[in-house]
């Protein structure tokens, strides 16, 4: 089966709002910091919220995240 045929069989993956809102790509070339919150281009969020969003994407790719200090 060719790639274009395989891609036609697939459906989009719904990204939860709590994840999507942090990756809106308005400012995708830097991480903005404001107090104890940061933004990857979308909404500002706490460290825990940002980690959860990244972990969701990593899980979609079949991986797991182990956070350091």
C-alpha cells in the first residue's frame, strides 16, 4: 500500500483543549516566561500544565516522559 493510500484511511486525532491551548503557534520560535507561568506560543500555563501537554503528545507517539527536577 502506498503512503497516500494509507493516509487516506486515517482520521485526525482530536487534541484536548488543555493541550492545544499551549501550542497555538502564535510565537513558535521562543518560550515566553511571565512569573511562574510560561508559553510555547499559546496560553500561559504552569509547569505542571505544560508538562502534561507535552506528555500527551509524547504518548501519541508511543513514548513516555520522565521529568527531572
